[in-house]
C-alpha cells in the first residue's frame, strides 16, 4: 500500500543527507591529498565505509518515515543499532575477501575500531531517538557522519604512524566523546584509549604522541592525563597562529 509522504520529514531528511554528502566529499578530498600519502588500503577502507553506510542511511530513512512524526519505537531503536553493527560486519567481510586491496594489518586495525564503534553508536542513538522522527533521523545522519569522520581520522593515524613511520599522533573527534563519562564523573574516551594502546604496542614503548583535538572542547589536559595513566606519553599539538 502506498503511504503518502510526510513533506516535513522529507525536507528535513533531504537537508540532513545533503549535509552528509558534503562531509563525504570533503573526506574524499582528504584521502587524495598528496601530502598525506594515503595508502591504498587506508583510502579504500574510508571509501567502502562511506559507501555501505550511505546505503544504510537510505534504508533507515524509510524506517523513520513510517513513524509518521512520532519518536522512534523501541523496535526501530533496536533495529537501528543492530543494523549498524551488521553493516560493520559486511565491511569487514568485504575487506577480508579482497586481501590484495586491503591487506591483513589494515583489516586488523579496522576490526579494532569496529570493536568499540557499536557501543558508542548505541550510546549516541539512545540520546537522539526520543525526538520526533524528522529530527531524530537528522541526528542519526549527523551521528553517522561523525562516525565516518572518526574512521577517516583513525585511518590517517594508522597510515602516518604504522605505514609511513612518521612522528606519531593520536586524535580526538566528536565521535570519541560518546560514552565519555563513567559513573557521571570519570573520563572514559574508550576510542582514544583503545587506539593509543594499539599504536603503543606496535611502536617503541617510549614514543611520544602529538594529541590533535578536532572537537570544540578543550580536552588536551584531560586526555593527556588519561594516556599518562596508561603509561603512554603525549603532548598537545602546537597550532601556528
């Protein structure tokens, strides 16, 4: 049966997807920049992740449209989280099936990102899906864009730190801030800690990371202290003015 369109939802979803596509284009330009020397595997992981999650967004748009302006049902909430995780598994499967493009080590790093991504996405979705469907879908798209920016930045770290053996750096971006607090008081930053531990294992034990902050919050001291507690040395990036 044909369902008449909710024009308000369609306007909001088109705007959100348009914003997402602009971020996608910016990311694709980043992986093509000669000074970054992006490895084929790193570049293709970013492109593949965008491709699969772009399709997921389109499927989720249809699901949210059916909510007819109401907050997402519990069924849709669970489906959003489980289907996001399913997409990550599909991405991994594609990488494993094409070792000549992606290679074992890059896939290992991607799996590490995927190990915490569903938990952080679930945390983010819990906070955005209480709104009416148009606003909730727009927030879901923004959250997905934040995740894909996180993939881009993480692959940039991997490319620089592991493949190019340049001065190592580690980044904080908006996706890192999900599930930031434990018991309402202690900084968690699970993605930062997980990636830093991965690089520490692969690099010299006494190496020092440059901490790059891509959020609007002043997190340098907090994050450096957290890494120091793990025995990982880091210092804030000095940005030329």
